[in-house]
């Protein structure tokens, strides 16, 4: 297999299947029949895995990778399935921090091309079965599976995990999951299964009640991670990580009950070595120190509120590069933009990218200082040229903005 053959195979995967990353809502295929048929076709590899299931609106990726890092420090072989990827498709499926083997991806896609016609999977269903099969073939000790979208009808909900967690519930993907916190919480709570402990990381009493009621209905333990007191720190920066750490600690406690051997030293070392152990980037990621340049993939109202609050706590003039996709409600985002800042807006270079001209009226309404650019890279180069050593650059608004920026500017070692 050549690199060209690999790229062509992955391009086929993106083009042939409905793909939420590219197409948005019309690619969303609710229901589990498709993934059940797909898993059956491949011999149900998910039934041969020990899994941890992690859902929630924000914090899934950070929580998954922190837990993976701790388990690696404890000597376990850990698979992790995250989405979306920032630069290369293989980032979605990792074992002990190493991206999925490209040879495996190429050959698995050849098998997908020969599926029976009655099985018509979405892009995410393809990648889900690919993760299950890879983890099974590589005989991981535990697979950490991140929910793609929602919970109840998500492709990953076919697993029977050791323990599950819902990091939090916020307004996001309302066009699919519901217009209220209550409706979205019901969808997220759909991952709760009989006798499988569920951990909740949300401080909202309404959300807690919905999750607890579903846990009671399924006759399983409800663990409130917000009650955990901890001094553990992580190398994943951002004040919001304190909440995710509590969820990780609750997950570890449940795994210890299942005879996983995890010491406090493993926890400390794991939490402080997430970047090194898992290769996870994109959450309050310090791209450079001179000038200080921070990237963060927060892309909904709640996530951006946390990130913008942290930006406001930094006493520097800021050059802020933002881009959004079509299905994000950004009216409220414009009202919470950080202070003491100059803004650079650009359209992410994907089909779903939203051109800043479409929301320029909102920018004028908020009376902010802004410039519109043709690309994220053009915006970054302009900000970098203007930014002094005493100032800083922030890049965010979408996973695709960060992926595009890193692809252009981060040296990726093969």
C-alpha cells in the first residue's frame, strides 16, 4: 500500500458515505439497526471488548484521553475512539497514543466496499465498526469509546460497557437532539444500561435528576462526580478540566471495583502526562510561547463561555481568530466575545463552513474591532504579524478551524 492508495481509500470513505463532519444534519442516521447489521457482518467485535462509554456535550475528548493516560500508566493496553479528527483520519482510533495503522485502514476500507447492498452505513458507522475491529484484532485490555452525537441513537450505543459517564449536558446540535436542556439530557441518558454504573459530571440539578431517574429505571448505580474533592492536576490546561478530572476519578473508582489495578501514583502521573501518553491536542493547547498562541476546539455556547472567561482572566491584548460552521447558533456567542481584543474572522475550509459575511451584521451590532479573511491561515499570518511579545493569539470556534490551523503550521511526525 502506498500513501496515495491510502489517501484514495480514505477519500472514498468520506465521499461514499453520508458524513456529518462534511454534510451536517442530513448525514445523521438515527437508529441502531444499521450498526447492528454492520457489526453482525464483521462477527460482532464489540462483544469481545471491555469498554468504557463516555458521552456528554463538552469534555468527552479530554475525559477519554485523561482516563486513557492513567490506564496506560497502570500498564494497560488502551484503545480510544474519539471524533472528529483534526488532521488525519487515523487520529480517531488510537492504541496507547499511537494512531491506527494506515495499512489496517486501507485494507478494512476494501472490505467495506464489498458490503451487502442492504447495509448502507453512514461515515460514522463505518468508523465505529473500524474501531471495534481494530481494538479486537490488537487485543486491547480496555477500549474507551466516545459517543459521536447524542447517545440513545448513537452508533456507539451498541456496546455493553463496564461503566459509562456523561460529562455534562449543554445546548448543542439542537436541530437533532432537541431545543431544551431537558430534551438533550434525555438523549444523552440513552447510553445508561441495566446494572452498568453511570457517572454524571453535570452540576445542573435538572440534568442530574434526569440522569438519576434513568439510572433508577435501569436498576443501576448513579454516581455524582461533582461531589468528589480532588487536588489532582492535569497537563491539559483550561480551568474547565477540573470538572473533567472529577469524572475521570469517578470512572477509575468504578474500574478499581472491577479489579483494575490503578494506584494513586498512576493517577497523578497519568493526568500530568496526557499529551505525551495519548498525543491529545486541541484543548487549551499552547501552540507557541512567543507570541503566546492558544488553540481550543470549544465550539458551542457553553464551551466557548468557559474558554472566553479564561481568556478574559489573562491580562494581555488579544488577537482572536474565529470561524464557525453553518449549524451553530452564534447570536449569543457574539455577546460573550472576550474583552481587550482584536478579531479575525474566516470561513473554515469545509462544505459546512460559514462565511463571516453571513453574520457581519452581528459583528457590527456588537461594535467590535474585526477583519474578515479568506482563510484561517491568512487570518493567522495577519495576527502573527501584528501581535507583539506582550500580546497573545487565540484560535478557535470549531474543530475544523483548529484542524486547518494545525495542518498548516504543526510539524507532524509520521
